[in-house]
């Protein structure tokens, strides 16, 4: 299992921590952001395949920011895939 930390850009969250085991996402934790929403995202993606999470979350926009916490999680997972 590999652990990753990512600093999101353009959102309220300041850090996203997660683990990847093989090709599966686990233990996602957002620091700051909309607490209920980020907890929901974290629970929903736990146990999902990395590529499925990216496909579902990439490009989501929060209030015209051009990104969102889910979109930033997708970006973090893409970066983690490159590093693995």
C-alpha cells in the first residue's frame, strides 16, 4: 500500500491524503473544505478503482472556480499513478 499527500489548488481544502493498494483507493482524508461533503466523497470512493474515481470526479466545478475538491482528488490520483 502506497501513501500519498497532495496540496490542492483553487479549493477550500488544503491537503488530501490517501492510500493506493494495487489499483484501489483507500483512506481518503481531506484537510479543511466542506466537512460533510469531503467526508462523503472519501467514503464513496473508498475501495473504488483509481481509474473509476478519476473518470467520475475529473472536471467537476465548484461555484465557477474551474475545479472542486472532487476534481482535485482526481488530479491527485492522476499524479499518484504517474509516480507509481
